[in-house]
C-alpha cells in the first residue's frame, strides 16, 4: 500500500482546476461560478490538510487564491461593462 492511500487530495485538485478555469475565463458567467467553487473547495482542502486528511496544501491554497482573483476579475469586468452600457444611454 502506498503512503498516500489515505489522503483525500481530490478537493484540493478540484480547487486548483476550478481556480485556473475561473481566472482564465473571467469574461464569461461560468467563470464566476468556477471561481466561487474554487474558493470553497480551497478552504475545504486546507481544512483537510490541517486535519491530516490530505497533503496537498499548495494546490488547495493556489486554487483558493486563483478563485479570489477570478472573482475580482469577473467583478471588475461586470463594472466596466455596466459603465459602458450606462454611458451609451
């Protein structure tokens, strides 16, 4: 049996993948959902690392921060589009 057989690293990996998808897709609605899920999964992944259930702290942390950046980009994009739409009235 391998030494990592008891680790539950899937949540941290999912956080990283969703964080990347949310960051690079910041201009579509899916990105906001992916970024929020990345933050949630990142926090859960960090809790699992703290409890000794997982060993991928870096992935969970990176996914969480990429999710935060994705939410910020989505918000800024929405504000800019709103300003341009209001200016064209």
